């Protein structure tokens, strides 16, 4: 503004030196120049005020005031310069193709991802297919062999079976030792109790009588079944033959009636247990006969060294009347020493 007044004063002082027309135009030009300059100054001041207002307003609207305030003063720059500078700095158009190719390789497009989708699905679909081909674990192989190894556990021996040699071997060893005794010097032990009711293991005297052995043919409390084809116990046939050679008589007992004597004799001969048919038979002659009475009768004529049966009642009928066999515990000393739990001499054949 000060410069404008100075120029106006300079023009006014030079008017007397100019011509009339020129002097008349000078004030007009000066005033126009002054007015134009003032308008320009006013516009610049308005522009600065507007810029200051924009700078003051814009930072409040932006979330990050520092970057916006710094970028606002750069707005008056001509748009051509940034375009030219950017064009000069950017690589040529041909060079952009590799960049796009690299980008395409790094980040697959939607088309590529859609094309790869079946491949991925196929890969996942193949996983279950390979699962059934997996071989079973090796730990399952020994499972089949685990059962045969179980019987290795130590268990008590089962009772003697129909062809078990041990039961008859023990009987033969005992009978042979008793038969070799001299009746005068060493008395023989009978298998008949002297007083069964007293539960005493004391036995009857039989030293001077001929030795004998008795075998029970009945299965438990069932009489011997003559209607079935019998099968001999091969372990017993050889033992019987050895005892006969030592002049030890063999007897067979059953609750069968004496009428069945022929059938029983035939079964013994056919089985090989009594090939000559000479062994004695103790059968029930009357309705009131009992095995106990038949054993007593035998003990009066022979020294009954041993009795073989499948239960204790085959040795003495007192076991039929005991509610608890433990009460006859004193008699257990005869088991294996006159009384022998043995398999059945004759069993049912095939």
C-alpha cells in the first residue's frame, strides 16, 4: 500500500512537465493501476486468509492432523510438474509387464484360485483313499498267539482220567508190597474197617487169608449199565494180569442184581479185563443186599488188601450217612493206603 502512494505522488509531481493530454491521462492510468494493484493485494490477502482458514479447518477434520497440514501448502503447485516428475521417475511401460507378472506369481488371481480349487479338493479326496491301505499295526499280530500262551500258568493237575496210569500204579504198588509180607512176621493191612461207626481207622485182621483186590464197577450211585457196549481201561488190564501172577485174586462189585451176572461177565471178558472169566462177582442176591454186606462177606474169606472206586462210599457205606464228610477226617489216612480213588474200570464204548 505504501508503494502505491509513493508512485502516485511521483506521477503527480511530473504532471507539469507533460503535455495536456498526457497529463490528463496520467491520473486515470495511475488510478486504474492503483485500483488494480489494490485488488490484487486484496486477492492475495484473501488467498492467504483462505489458506490459513483451510489449514486451520482441515487439521480438525482429519484423524491425523500432521500429514494433512503438511500436504495442504503443496496444493498451489502446478499439476503439470508432478505429472512430468512422476512420468520421469516411473519405468517404461514395457518394464511394467514383469512387475505385473511377478505380482501374478506372488498373489494368484481369482481365476487361478478357482482353477486350483479342484486340485486342492482332489488332494483332500485322495487322503481317505490312502487310509484303508495302511497296514495293521504289528502289535495286533501277536494277539492271535496270546491265547496259546495262556495255559502256561501253573494249575493243579486234573483228577485221573479213564486211561490215567497213575491211579492204578499207586494201587498196584501198595498191593504188591502188602502181598509180599510174611503173615507170621508182619501182618497185612486189610481195607475193611474194624468198627466203622466209631470213625476209627483201625482195620480187621486178615494175615492168614489169601490176598484179594476189589474193584467197583458202578458210576457213582448208578448201577453198571449192561445195555451199553463197554470199553476197557487199558491201564488196568496189564496191572490185573500182573496181580494174578502173584496169586492175588480179583473181585468185581456192583449194585446190579445177580440176574445180570452173565452180562457183566461177558463185558469183562470182551474188554480184556478178565479174559479167562474166573474173577469173582459180588452182586445183589436179595432185595435187602447192600455193598457193605457183600464186602464184609468177602473179608471173612479173603484178606482184602485194597478197594478201587470212584467215590469214598465205595469203601464204606458210612459216607452215605454223613452230612459233612469232614467229620470222617481220621479215615483219610486210608486214602492211598488201602482205599484208592480210581477211574471206572469199564466205560461206555464209541
